[in-house]
């Protein structure tokens, strides 16, 4: 078990540990709880070392959101109205 306030990308952290399975509770951003999943052989020391070295990259949903925002900005640059953009996106 590890508790951290550090920004964590759980999927990325699990891959950094060899995809052995992690679970977490991020309800308190200052005390994120991270544990090995059932049947995972990740040790507490491995988990703590991995968290210390971890630099969280963007999640897939964050990338999609950013791409969408950039696409909307580009459509506005091209002169599309909000209604036209909405129709394109929500079609």
C-alpha cells in the first residue's frame, strides 16, 4: 500500500511495474491510496519506488478532450459558427 499526493496515471504506473495489477482510491487528491490488486506480486517497496519515479502522462480521455478542443478551435478559425460546429460534432 502507498499513499501519495503526487499526480498519478494508474494505467501508466501499472505498465511501469510490469502490468501486474494495481487498484486505487483517488477520492482524496492529497492522499491517493494505491495498492497491488489481488494476485499481484508487486511488493510495497516496488510500488513506492515506482510512484517516486513516476511522471504521469495524460490519460486517453485527456488526450481525446484536448484533441476535441483543438479541433473546435480550428473550425472556429476557419469561420464555422457554434451551431455549425455543434451540428458537425453531434450530428
